[in-house]
C-alpha cells in the first residue's frame, strides 16, 4: 500500500502543490482511496479540482497469480485552481470579504472560539486568527493551517484569471516558525561545513522545506535537496559540489 504524498518537481521553487498516491484492487478503488488520502491534507477539496493519473494499472503476476501488483493512482490538486495565468485579480474588498467569511465558517465548524481579522498587505489579503488553544487549527508543523490557507486561496480567487496571494496565520505562527527553521538551517550548515558530511534534517512539510531550501540557496559551502515520501520527506544538507 502506497500512501506517499509528493511535492511538485522543483520543490525549491514551489512546494505548495498537494498530491498523493494510493493502491487498491481496482483502478477505481485506488482513485477513491487516493482522494480520501488527499482530503486528510486538504479536507474540503472537490473531486472536480483533482487530477487522477494511473501510475500502474497492476499486473496479473506469475503462477497462480503470485506476485500480482495492485493498480496505483496519483491524485493531485489542480494547480490551475490558484495559479496566476494573467488577467485581472479579484477586487481587494471582495477578496477580504470572501476570506473573512470562509475562515470564520471553517473555524466555527471546527468548534473553535476565535477572532478572525482580515487585512490587505500589498497585493495579498491576510487572515490573522486569534483566540484560545489554536493547536488544533495549526496542526502538526502547521499542516492544518497550510491546508486552510490553500483552500482559502481557491475560495478567494474563484474563477479569476490571476491569483491574488492569500495568507492565513494564527497569532504570528508563520513568522515564529520561519525564524525557527532558519536557525535550524544555519546550525545544519555549520555542522556540514565542520564535518564535511551530509546531514539529514527531521521530516518537514513542503512549506517548511521550502524555507530551508531558500535560506541556504546561496550558501557558498552547502547545498540542499529533499528525499523520502510524505510525511517522512526530509531536507538533506550536504557539502556543495564544486564545478
């Protein structure tokens, strides 16, 4: 059974895409299972916004069917739902209202007693959530908050041709986490420089890995890559290869 979640091909450039792979007895069953797995990360995604790719149709196997492989299907949230393709963006006031309504509706549905404040920062619209225990909303390493932000971007932008950036935060969590991850990246780089050996960091979400990649992108002595399957995908910091 394969329950890996994969990032886009160039994760140093963009790790905001959500995808998962599942296997089952039939292709249709694998599609259903993949969609269920995807909804654990992006809870309210519509099937119409998901692309299904049959990775493996399965095999009959050898004698008496031994060694038979099951069909494997990838389910990926269509990037077109939020990517900019030119044209006008959603009006700022409309975007703020949509964002406020959506985040308020979701947090209320989660049973959270919170306050939602929306504002505009440049071309982006921001929802800052404040209240009691926000651990449920943030999730492990911010996974739930990332999923909420992803869905909010879909709701805010709708069918507009260009994407307006949407940020959903919880009492400054994103800034605190970014500072922490940059410190982790710096310590890792120093250790790799000292030992001349690669270092595997703890598993991170796609958004967290992106912060580490970008922070060390121009480091003169180390380079980064990601390996492994979600949710155990990790950044590896290694000595920079010389031309």
